[in-house]
C-alpha cells in the first residue's frame, strides 16, 4: 500500500475542490502532466512519489494556483517540504465527555470479561507454539483493565506475559 499526494483547489474538503473529467482532459493535453500522475474519482494524484516527483507535482500545483496535500493532510511548499496538518482542538464537550467515554468503555470490557477465568494456576507447566518448559508464576484477573494477566517463566530465564483471552499457552502433559 502506497502513500498518495493530491492536487487540491482550495482546502481539499468541499465537493467543488474535485476536478472534473474536462479539467483533467485539458490538463492532460499539456506537456505539464507526466505519465505518473493519475485521475481517479475527481482527484488528481500521484501514488508513492519519489522526491523528484514530489517537486514536479508541487511545481504543477503552484503553476495552476493549487496546493499539494498528502494522505495525512499535510501540505507541501514550493520546495517540496511537507508541513503537517494542524491538530484539531477538542471542544469543551469532547473534554467533558472523554472521562465518561473511558469509564463506559472500561465498564463494558469488565462486563464482557466477567465470566472469563484463567485456565491456569500458579505452578502449572505450560508451553507455547514454539517454546516448552514454562511455569506459570503469576495470575492477575484485574490486570490490563480486566483482560487478566498470565506470567510464565521459561527454563532459560525469559518471562512471557499474556492475557486471559487470545493467549498462545497450553498445559504441558
């Protein structure tokens, strides 16, 4: 999966910023457009550009009064240097609701884990897909915000931690 750059007419948000097929055809008829520039769904883009392609794309944008914007919202100046997109400020409502959302998500997780019990006790001999000879040295049902924690020490002294669910441990016989 590559990283794309786009030509934008103004702020890149409105439908009026999309390019029409006619605009693309007119632009494509000029020698300004290299073969590596594409038109797709109203956007003029370059996919996974090299540094030289970024510079050429920025020059093309400047010549037409447009800007170049990347997948992460950053813009590019005439030298091809990226300026990160400004971080969105959280509003007062978001600031007030953030702790409540965290509390509700934690409660939902704890409720979903309510009936999940650790399949091991301290002292059990366990193995993973690739290792044998482990001994459970700790079990904490409240760790990881209610997901639980299993701690295993192997014969070489290494220690592995895992959750109650989705672990790769099984009892050795």
